[in-house]
C-alpha cells in the first residue's frame, strides 16, 4: 500500500543558497566494533538486497526528488557539492561509483566547480580505482586511516594494514586528486602517545591537504560498547583525549594544516570539505540512500534504513522517508549555535539570543572564547570544551 501523502515530507523552497547531495552506500565487508552507522555486510543482507538493487533504487529516489524540486517556483537547485559516504563506497569499485555520480547528473545540474567526494577504505582501492574516479568527475577522496598502529586497528576491528592508507593517499594524488583527506581516531584503549605520533608521522608523510581527527566515542549497541561494559576494555579517558587533541593540533599546525572546524584541519581554503561546511553553515541538502537524512527549507526527513525496505518504498513512488519534521525557530537556533560555534570563523554575536548574555560573559571571562570583530571565536582551550560551551549558551 502506498504511504499517504500526509506521511511524507514536502520539499520546500531551498532559498537559492548552496545545495548539496549526500549518497549513502550501506555496504561493508566487515563491521567495525566501534561503528553504529547504518551499514550491512553481505552475510547480514543475504539475498534481500545487493549493490545492483540499491543502485536501481537510488536512481528512482533521485528522479523522484528532482521531480519534487521541479514543481517549486525556484525549480531544481544546482548542486554545489556531492558526498558519497557509508558504509564503504569503495566496495562498489570505480565503475560503481561512476554510476552513482551519473545518477546524480541525470537528475540534477552540477555547478561547474562542484566538489565531488567519496569515502574509501584503503584496502578496497588501487591506482586503477583512483584513475577511474578521476575520469568520472570525482574531485576529492576521503580515506579511513584511523591509526598507523596495528594493535590499535585491531581494537577498532579495522581490517586494513597500517601502511595501506598512506599508500592509497599517494596513489590518489598520483591519479590527479589535489584534495585528499585522511581520517584519524584517537583515544582508542591501548593507544599510547608513541602510537599517535606514529599515526601523525604517517599522515604527514602522505602529503594530504586535509585531516579529520575524532576522539573515540563508545556508542551504545556496538561491539566496543559491550567490551567496555564487560570490563574487557577501559573507557576512553577525557584527560587523555584532551592531551591527544592538543598533540594532534600542534603537529598539524606545524606542518601547515590549520583547523577550520574543531575536528578538521586543511592546508588552505580550497582544501576544506565544502560539503561538510554546508552542514555546519545550516545549508540545504538531499540525503539519498537507506537511512540518509535530508534538510531543505527548515524541513528535515530521514529515509527507511534497511536496503530492501528502502527499495520497496522507492518502488511505491514518493520519497522513501521513514519520518520527517518541520524545525521550530527554537530548534533551528539550537542547531545553528551548536554547529557554528565549532567553526574557526565563529558565531556572529548578532545570532545569540539576549538570554545567552550571562553565559557569554562567563565563557569570555574563563578564556574559552574571544570576540573577533562581530563574532565569538573559540580559543584553543575552548575547542576542548566546545560541547560544554554550547550547553552553557543554550541554558
């Protein structure tokens, strides 16, 4: 039975600003112990879904979304950025990822200078893979390195070998990619300062122009959470995480990589991930694929998660949304503050509610932020406490 129109989101006028497309690839060869993303191994899916059925459903969803936008006075928006994430998009291979980009192009107009990123697992890449992506129109590669220490990768249940991420980054650069990112995770149980230094040495040797570094978060429902709960592994220590963050920032800054968001460093403006900046700046985007989230004109919706059910919903017509909500002014203010405070450019003081003035005074007095022109900008110490600062400003 087709879902009633009242049960699905209605695309609103996106306002004419930057517009992005996120594509979720839900497939993984194995499940990492720390990951709570919407991903599935072949064994978990069985015959219920495949990359081929997923791609066909993706094409259907993109066509439906483009038709919905086309009915608006503003017409179909030009796409400024595309980000293919997962899961493990590189499992699709070069031809599969080229088909994904073709599916977006078939339904949306890409800006002449559109940023097109795909995430990749180092083990499922090769020089030929990167060359195929470059010829297809991808402009940016993001590689999941996490660590250069074998025992740390083992705790995270990562399957790639320690040196493969650096080799893959160099292969991507050789294929013509100017913009290559390496992801790090720090604070894994058993990681030492020497392990982190080994990882940073490897990152800098790779010659990439962007690094993302995230503290390990033990997510409920993951294998890692179960091990911590049973006492098999210690929980990450906040003081250790803070020290590791400072160590990362010092090394990257000395190498010419400057933070522009609390967890992201880039060599220059062109190296920044403009797709993610669209999220942090409160932009609009279409999320396509199982479990993907979208935001257009103050309306947010999220797709059904399982690839088989996702394909079934697409076949019924309409957007495959599991739920949706129109954000209130208060919710939009909260999200704007939470995201914008984390940026090096800071939060416009004019965007702060008058009720936040006492908290603002405390943040400034404690040296956690400073006033730079008409903006509130975190200090180095403030970056370590960004989430707490946001809570104070919202109270």
